[in-house]
C-alpha cells in the first residue's frame, strides 16, 4: 500500500490534504495490489476523503482497479451510500457492472 493509501485507510483528511499539495505525490497512484486511492476510500466508506480526492486531488473516478472495478462499484458493493451519492451528485458516475442483478 502506498503511503497515501495508508492515510486514506485511517481516514486522515488533514494529512491527505497536505500530501495532495506535494507535487511529488501522485493522487492516482496504485498499490502493489493495483488498488487506487479513491477506490480504497470508497471501499472503506470514507466519504470525506473521497470528496477531497475528487475535488482537491482531481482524481479520475472512472479508472478501474486491477480487479476491474471502479470506486463507485466498490462503494455500492460494500453498501457505502455516502460515497455512491457523492459520485452521483458530482455528476461523475456511470452505471457500474454490479448494478445488474
């Protein structure tokens, strides 16, 4: 897991904001397991962090993880309605594969 993903996993909003200001830090970095930072935040249900990543970090929500899932699919699968609503309200979501069935 990248350092940024570690902070995301702990719901450290202030630390994430500091990291996003550092040009050496990639907000869209992948862990060794292919997980994206936004995907981790949505998978864990951290809506505040997802908002920071989208609005301040400019993270692309349409990128697929190594498992072929987007952040909204991870949030839907885990039942994290706040993250799903955030992506829908921001107009940045398209229908995910897990919506079927």
